C-alpha cells in the first residue's frame, strides 16, 4: 500500500513566528518573540509555540521559570 507524503501547511501566524526564530542568532523565549512584532501577544506566541512543538518543528533549548 502506498502512502502519500503529507505536507504541513502553516498558518500565517505560525510562519511569522518561525521566521522570527529562523532569523534569530540565539534561542528565544516567548516574551522575546512577542517583542519582535506589535501584533503578537505573549498568549498568542505561547499557543503557537505549543502547536509548533506538537508538529515537531521546534525544540525547547531549556526551560525558564519565573516566580
């Protein structure tokens, strides 16, 4: 049985965040990503990051916890 190769189509917002990550010289935290564009909120960035992790398009470098 032949399996079709499936391609993932990213949303505009997902592509926006991927482009920010690709163009960065270092790993970024969600709040840093949100600072790159005025139309990005921390909640939006975190939601998109969860989706990109689920798609296995990004990895977590390390976890930062704040009090």
